[in-house]
């Protein structure tokens, strides 16, 4: 049952599935629900109705719904905070990264491999930066910068998700919120 108005229990499907290619035939047989969507729960039910094996397991640790950009940013914050302990300060720098003097990294932050953080750049807290990214003259807080991004602008990026291959350039000093699709380019 997908998102019932009156849930029959306090259990939730957290959305982790391991499926064989048989699922594609099942999906082709589905009709959109009252919400106009193909429901994974209906696909699983149809698998069982056809006598195919469907198993489940219980997650006893924490989990976080990531259905909205705000939820994704909150999950990023929770994960980054959970990585801090007595052995580290919550700043994780990948292989072949360059962090220039004059830049400031505020924990918790993770910077993936081959990224360059130039001077006059402030990163953190609660920031994840993907591989091969280049950041200069910007301030980034509580945000996710995906792979292959170039931010070369005097901007404050707060509570934002910047998708793969995005380029932000030119100068502005306005604080802005961004949700940009893959291969986006923004000129200020």
C-alpha cells in the first residue's frame, strides 16, 4: 500500500530495492494509481501474485526520507555530523585535492577527489563537494555540490543542491538558493 491516508502500522517502506530484470515486465503491466503514478508497491504485489520471490528486511538504525531538496540537505547534514568523532575533526579531503591557503573549511565538510578550493573561498558547515570540482571566491553553507562543478563567482550558496557539471561564474554578492539540473550554466 503506497502512502495510505491512514497507515495501518508504524512501519515504512524506506525505498531500498534489489530487483532482477523481471521487474520490467511487471512494470509494463501496471496502470497509474489515483496519484497518476506507477507505484512500486503495486509492482511488488504483482511479483508476489505471480508466485515470484519477494523478501524484506527491517532497518533498525535511523533512516531519513529524502523526498524533497530540503530533506536531501538535512540527510547530508546528518551523515556529515555522524562521521565526526574523536579521531577526526569532521573535515574529509579526498585524494589529489588542492586546498589553497586563504580558504576556510568549517566542519563538517567532505570534499571528493581532484577538487580545487582556491583562496578567498569559505566552505561549510554541512557541505559535500563532488569530484573534480573547482571553487573560487565563493561561500558555500549547508549545500551539496555534485561532480565536475565550477563555481568562480563572489556568491553565497546556502541550502542549495548544485547538480553535476554546473558552472556558476561572474561576480555578485547576493545570497541565493539554487536547485540546478545537470549540465546547467548560470551567469550573473
